[in-house]
C-alpha cells in the first residue's frame, strides 16, 4: 500500500467512532450477542485493508449482510446461543472462501449479474424487515410471538406494553443522529448519543433492557467450527457471497467513477473474502461494505487503503474497554439501526418502473413480496427474484414477432426477436400460416434485419422451411441478414452478392446472403 496520509488517520478514526456502536447494533440484527459485532469490526477490517481495490471502501458489519445471516441461521439453532455463534462463524468462512475463489479465478463480473429489479425489490423489503426487527427494542417490549414481522405487529398492536422510557430514548437517538448530520457529516452524533445514554443509564440505574455482559480482552483466533453443518450453510453462504457483494461493488464503482481512478471487481472480491475469513477466525459473522461509512471516510479525507486499517486498529484498541458498553440501552441500538437503514426503503423507483417496463417492475415487486413472505429466510426471496428474472428472460427469448404484409403477389415477412431452437417452431408455424392464407403468392421475402440473434438451430430450421416452400413453387429470398447471422446462414444460403431491387421494400443492405429456389 502507499504511505499513509494524514487524511487516512483522520478518516479511519472518524469511521471507527461510527463503526463501534453500529457493530453492536448490526450484531443484534444477525442474531449474535452485541459484543460479537466488535470482533467483526476489528481484525477483519484491519487485515483486509491491503487487499481492497478501492481506497475508500469500509468493510465490517453491514445491515443487509447481517439480515441475510439471521435468515440463514435462525432455523438451525437458538438465536444468540453459543452454537448459533459458531454457525455464524462457519457461515463467514464459507462466504469468505467463496469470494476469494471468485476473485482469484477472475470471476468478478458476477457482481454485475444480479439485476437491478431484484436488488431494488430485495433492498426495500430488507429495510422493512431490519426496522421491524428493532421495533421491540425501540418500544421496550417482549413480544409473545415469533417471526420478525409478527413480533413487529405484536409491538404495534399492544401500546399498553410500551415503555415510555424506551420510546423517549429511541426518539432522542433518532433526533440527535439525524440532527447532527445536518450540522456536519463528520459530527460523531452516534458516538455522542451512545456515550450520553451510557452515562445516563449508570447515573439513573436504568432498569430496562441493556446490552448486558460484554467480555473484556483481546480477540482469540481459531477454527473450532461445526464443519458438519457445511452442507446446510453452503447455499446460503454462496448467496450471501454474491448478494452481499453487490453493495460494496456499487460503492467502489461509484467512487472510482467520481474520482476517475481504476477499480477491480476481482481484487475487491479477494479483499472482501479475506475480511470474512478473518471474521470466521475471530468467531464473528459475515461482514460486508457500508456505503455510509465509506462515504464518511472519503469525506473525512481518506486517500488510501490505510484509512480502513486505521479503523480496524482503533476498534482493536477499544476491545479492552468493551465492558463499559454494558449499560447501553437496547432501545438506543434499535434507533441507531433505524437511522442507518430507513433510507433503504425506496418504493418510488419500483413504482416508476411500472411506467417504463411492467415485466421488470413485476420482478421487483415479486422479489419484494417474496422476501417479506419468506422472512426470516430472506435468501429465498432473492432466489425467487432470480427465478422470476430467468423466467421473464426465457419468455422474451421464446417470442418472435411474426409480422408480414403482401406486396403485389409477394409475401414479405419481417420476424423480430431471437431465433433459436426454442423459438423456431413458432417462426415456422407463422411462415406456413402466411403461405396458407395467401395461396396466390408466387414469392416470399424473409427480412431478418430485426432478428437480435439467429443461431445454428434457427438457421437449420429456416433453411428447411425454405426448402419445403421452394419445392411447392415459391421463390424465396432471405434479405437484410445482420452480420452476426451471416455465419450461421452461410452453410445453407449460398454466396454473398447484391440484393435485387424489391418494389415496396425498404432498401436492402449492400451485401446479403440470398437464396432463390425454383421448382
């Protein structure tokens, strides 16, 4: 890495002041004890920094990755138990190894394969689930139901159970955090409210829900993991590795474009993978990139990857003092999560999508609904969105426009779409139907200029249809063949030469493949 800059030091410290309380809150989302979040924010952030491609990307606990972690693990063990924590570390290892392999195999392009409608639908639903998961803490209640949405609904439906103190703490936290951002983006509002409420909790001997016991001391590394559960976690791990990478990839690409600096998806995959492997060694949970913390570091003057290393070093220095966080009210953590993720709920892009592309909007809406319906197994919502995307793609690929017209005694057919083995039966039926409707026709022109792709199977079927029609006495011409289709048709339609003038047709391109047949 290049030599550290003063801005890197300031940026690293600034981000650490936000990361420390956030890591506690995101650990709650993941279902592990809050102090485990500090483990995920310390050594993984420090050791992954040299491998990153972006000088600004800040890795560590992230809201969406934590939600995916909870979805993958909540059905395996009791949430928060020692076995659950060990499962989370194993999941982090699977995520890390997957990302490192993808990066080393130069498969960074998979970061672009997740369609925007799927990501928008999932992100909007995830924001609802994350906020819902924190509502009991923010209202100071213990719901008598299971499930993220069910617990949130129980909280709303039982106002008599609300704790006024928890509500006040939540409102104050939201006002302070959002208000200090307006004063200056670098103002450590999160740290201010955490420190203030810890002092208040100690002075007043607050009896509500707090973080509780937090062990002091440094990290202990090891791989005492339940490897026998790998088959249960391999699919969720791969999904988290891919979906969770969408956010840091977007962050890095955005900043690279703004500053006109190079960026490598492959290197970012490796860096993020290393962070997750180290998180597993530290007994933590899967980590990702944070847009808010990365933006804060860039604004604070980060110049190189040293800023991330400084952030990790500061968190490590705080670990021996972690027990001072024990009096922190859980309502404050819930409110911190709310301020971090509520802006992820953006229904307007999905609503606007309906006016531009109804199928894509349907994919986004379907992903949104599936993510909520399958919660806490939110990875199934993503799989449902991917299935919808593939289904729509296949449906569109199998459709071919079969428009045709009569010009004197000539049938002019202009198929449009993708002509491949799955769509050629429909094209063949359309050609034969046109001939059957116009028995007086003496010739047919098949204009394939609007075919987005024509593969070998499509060319074979087309040649067979032409041969059959020619045997029935029609003169057949294939015109306006795109360059990409000429190779597929060359074996069937003879040499290249100019196309004769065809009255009533738009001008043909200069050189085409033409095949006349006569009885």
